[in-house]
C-alpha cells in the first residue's frame, strides 16, 4: 500500500510574554514524512516576529527547514523544497535534474517563535498549515572492515516492495578521503542509483534526483516538471570501499534515507 496520501495538520502558535518579545515553541509529530506544502498566517503579530521550523520534533540539533525573520507578512500555501540537492553522482542538482522536493523529517517538526506579541487580547497567533506525505525512513550504519584505506562493508536494505528514494543524509565518521559509497537498486547487479567516490565530506539533508526524459525520449529541459527521486523495484544494496577499518571502533558511515513505498 502506498504511503503517499497527502495529510494536513494545522498548528496554532500563541506567543506568551511582553509585546515585541513574546515567544513559544511547539512540536508537531508526523512520523517519517516529506513536508510538501506550507502556509503561514500572522494574526496580530508585529513586523519583528521570527519563526523558525526545524526537522526534529524534539527540537534538538534539528536542520532548519524554514526561517522567517522580522516579518509578519503572510505566506500563502506553497510547495516547499530545499536549496541543497544531490544527483546520482553526489553533485549538486542541475536545473534539468528532477528533484524529489519537499522537506524530509524523521519524526516531525519543531516550531520556534520569538519577538512576537503576547496574549493581550487573546487573538495574537501564528497559524501554520502543513501538508505532508508519510514515508519510510531508514538509518543504515556502515562499519568498514579491513586495512585502513581499503576497508569495506555492504548492506542490503530489504523493503520488499517498489519504492523511490526521495532524500538522503550522509555522515562520515573517521573515514578517509578515499572512501567510496555505492547504492544500487535490488542487489550487486542492479541499476546504480548513486555513486560517490573519494570523499569523506558529509552530505547535508538533501532531496535527490537524476536526469529524466520527456514524452519524446529527449532529455528534460529546465522548464519541464519532474518528480525526481531514485526508483527501485524491491530492495536497496549499499556498499562502502576504500574506507578505514575498525581500529578505534568508531569508524563508520551513517546513511539516512527517506523512501516512498
């Protein structure tokens, strides 16, 4: 069964404190999801108001998804995405690469309001409408084994159904600049979805995409719309090469994936 049914939640943020410095925080728990649309409605709030939305419902070390500083101008419902994005080679998405779009979250959203007006009349609020699609979230920890510089590890992520990888995050921990990561559809002989060689530079939370084709089998133009993502039929195969082995026991690569199934 598909997890892509669009859901809607409304968040009412009512700052508390003196006008101009009132504040509030709030957690919205969605479970693993892709945030697709947002709308913001300021009610009796000053132009000094700050609103920040991060991708951790716990609010601890979350990635900032939306920052609205010193404004009380409403934002009508709009599709959302991230500036950062990576293609099948780990490079920045080009205008002709389809982007999966959206804001990936593992458990929900955390809202922070500062410099707002407090509850003098009781109608001071910021209303945020959130539209999202539930998805599958998987964290994979790869721990290469072998001689430093040539250590390896493999993992098969068994979803047992068709899906599309929509976002990625990679955290290299004590790995060398020679490290290679490969993600294939299904197994070792499957279609290559992602290749990144000779790098130990983290990949920030990013939507993913690849070049696409139009109805004439030509490459998509920058003005053609594309849903993006990396498709697979059943499973994902992930491998690491040229890494560092378990000398200190903390040599690993943490890979987060957001997947539509």
